[in-house]
C-alpha cells in the first residue's frame, strides 16, 4: 500500500513551505485518516501513531501524529534542512498501516533556515542560544491566563510590539486551556478536549507571529492542593467527581495517573512540539504548594519530575528544554531540569533580582550546577495591583544589570494592560539589542563608587529579598555607601516562638557619620500575634506588641530607634508568639543618595542608577561622579540611556588609564537612568 501511496503523491498534492525569518511558517503540516481504529485515540499507549518522512541527503525523521477527531489525524514538524520531504509510511504501534487521504504527501522546504529552537548554549550551558548559535536572552513577562478584559492572545501580540521575547502560559481549566479538565464540562479520564487543543493551536501561531517564545506550563499546584489556591475539590480525577484518585497526593504515585499524564504529554509533543516558539516544557508551577509538597514528601516529587523529564526527552523529536518552578527546598528537583527558575514576591525587588544574579554566578562556578538561573515570576509583595509601574521598572532594569542569563519576569500581566505599562519594555529591549547585552557573557557584578557634593546626604532604604525559608545568616553589614551584601536572601519574616529556629533575630552592623535613626517598617502580623523589639548595642530602643487576631493582619507600623554616630549593631527580634513581616528598613542620614546595579567585563560596563530614596516633587535632581574599576585601558564610548523613552540622554568618549577606573559624571537624575560604556575595540552601536 505504501508504494501505491507514493505513486499517487502528485495527485494528492505537494506543499511548499518557506523558511524565512523567525515568526514565519516553517513547519510541515499534514493530515490523514485512519479507519477501524480501536482503543483510545488520545492514548499513545494504545494507539502509538507515527509517520516516517524522508528528506534530502537520505535524511529521515519519525514524528508522532495526533488525533484530531473522527477518523482524522495530524502531523506537524519542523525539518532540520530545506529541500524536498515526503511521507514514506504511517505506523500504528510500530506496524505499517493503510492511511487514507494523506494530504499533502510531499513538501518542498525553501529559503534560508531560521535561528532554530532555543537550547542551552552548547558552548556554555550556563546560557541560552538558538540552534544557529545566536545568543538568546529572555526578557518579557507572564501571560498565564485570560484576566478580565485581557486575553492571552491579545497580550502576546502587544508583547511582540514592545520587543519582548519570553512569556509563560498555563494549561489551566478556568479559561479553557486545560486539555483534560474543562470547566463546566465532563471530560472522561484519558480523553482530551479538541476545542481546547484548537485554542492552543491559535496561541502557538500567535506566539510565532509575534516573535514571543513562551514556556508551556503543564500542571499548576492548585490542581492537587487542598491548602494553597486549592482546586482539588473541582478536579475531575477526584473520586468525588467520578475520577479515580482518592487524595491529591496520589497524582504523583498512582500508576493510572502517571500513564494518563504521559499520554497527554505525548499528545502535546505531537501537536505543538514542532514550534521553535516554545522555549521549554514546564512540568509544574510551584510544586512545593501541592499537598505532596506541603507534606514535604520531596523524594516523591523529585522522582516524578525525573520520570516525566525522561519521558519528554525520549519522545520530543525537536528536543525542547524541560524545566519546572519551585523554591529550591526540594532536594533533587532540578537535577533533571535544563534550567532553574525560582519565583519571588519580596519586599525589596532590587535586592531579590541581585540575589538571583549572584546565585547564578555561584551555581555556574567550577563546582556548581552550570545551569541557567532566572526568575520566572516576580512581583511586589502584598497587593500587586498597587504597582504603578515602579515595581515593574525595578524588576526589569535591576535584573538586566545582573549576571543572570535572563531577565526577571514580571507576573501581573493584567496590571500591565490596566495601567498601560506595555510600553515600559521597549526601552529595555532596545537597550539589550543596541548594546548587544545577550552576547556579553563574561559580565559579572561590579561595585560602582559615587563621589561628589551629594555624597553622605539623605537616607538609604532596603528590604528583605528572601521568602519563608530559614535564615542563611543573621548578621548583615550596611556599608557607608548604603549597600547591604546578602539582603536578597534575608527573610522578611521575623519569627516568634512558633518558628524561632528559622530566623531567631537579625542584626545590622552600621556606621553612622553623625547621629541618626534606624526604622523598621512592619507590614503584616500573623494571627498568633508578635512583639517586635529593636536594640542598639544590646539596649532596647523601641518595641511594639501586636495582639493575636482571627487571621493575619495587614498593618503599617514604623518602629524607629535613634543611633549615635559611629559603629554600632542594630538588632531586631520578635519575642512574641508568631511572625511579623518586615517590609523595609531605612537608615537616615546614611549612605550615598544614588545607588546602582551594575555588571562589567574587561571592556564594557552596564548599570542602572537610581536615587536611594524617591525624590519629592520639588527636589533638585541628583548628580554625581561615578567610578567603575577593573576595565582595560583605552578609549570608551559612554551612553546614558533614558529608561522611559529609550533614547540616549548624552554620549561622550573618555579615556581609561591602565589600572585606573572609568570615571564619568552622571546627567541630572530624578527617577532612574541606565549607563552603557564600551571600549572602542568593541565596535559601533546603532541607536
């Protein structure tokens, strides 16, 4: 029958597929019919349907097919080379079968290759690159589901217009994107919704057209949680809803659940695995919040991830990356993942993005994991809708200036549309493009020194950048400049008797040029109540008691203590029952009025400069002289970049002598500004 099919290919039709630039249609797509099929067509364990293709130079591909209703099956793939490709046979469970109405049977792939799929860079697996070697630096935001008037599809279009090249989309049930769980519909276990599948066809096509690759998130914690964002009560696999799982914990261990999950994943690979616009398959969103995670059965979670990652790699013809998202408390979770992707909602956004950049530098060292690390979700703590764009700019610009191989990715996408903030990305994406930051992989964190008549004025503030995890240290040094090394790992939860071992106290070594104040802003109190005490050199200077309540309580309380001039130790502790969440710590007068997040290599520096404290409306803009050490001698072109307009404020050429820092004067700064400087040997920059 195969010979007959090949002879009749011309009558059935051929297809010409253009390669072209990213975003054009470079996939092979074909359809055929299978009659007299028995068993579940969605379950490849029962119906493993594949198609063999032959191409130029005796190249061959075997690609999975997907069921598309009735007798119809489909195949999609992106071939590795241009030229003529043709169907040679159709298989079911390893045996050749007779397929009807194959169309088309031949494909002529023309044009130049695209950049290809996104991988860990073969030359340096700490970073990302397209198959053709072009560096890939992810910068964008989440677009997990439809929210209010904001649809995933429309949001992707807007993201592309602003130059973003990364997003993250969930397979969730409440807006029609979960293949085996459709709200207000009965989907029997093992079957998949073709209506949902067609929705995903459109999402993938829009992502390709917009030039916004995304992570496809298969599972989310609420599906198998009774405690955190719980959806278990609605889950169709719950026995109470006619399913087969008695508890949410069984999802990770039940043989039928694992088999049906793999069958769904195989369907996903067959239908959308062709697309280079899928950055990675994300197995789970915040798996630590499932019942299994809350029970701390970490071995079970890690084993499931290893099993599913191995399954995807075995069956994915196009070899997408695999990741997951969780804190790093689950031992072994990231062993089988291609990159590490934490989430965070801290008090101090800048401290957190810097901490993740530092984590990357550490993990990518000689004895580290050598895996990429970047934040897949981040937003201000508390009510995210309060963000007027200030938090967004801190996240985007702060993370750009760390050594991490990707930007920190903002979470609240509906806030972007509601507050008309989509345009905030264009100046940042242009900065990355113009100054070729994606390829500057030797850049590492660098400290900038501010000097001039503004030195030592004003106040300096910082906040905890960590989460609930236990303290890695209890003593921090606030440098005279106002910088606090390690603050990104400081937990905001000052613990009481219930969990005192996590963070029994925290101390700050300070050195005031003249007498001043130290203020701790308390934002939230546990229902058990707390008692926050501030001591200076062991003596209590202020304290505040918070009574127990029926639930957690949001508060806005500032505890302020006076500190004499000179070196001292300020200690915060909670002698109460349960935790108090610290939002911000402020020292006044203390430090330089300007701060920076910066990175450099031997021939270039990139930095984001901002006031230590927001300026009041009638305040005079700040200026200073900034110095950056460690650069090679020579002439440097210096660009000051407006982060609001994406245009240069000023440019100049300066000389750096051997062993001396690059020294330049800032323009007047009211909100924030970006700096890029590069040795003349690095070439020219088209603005």
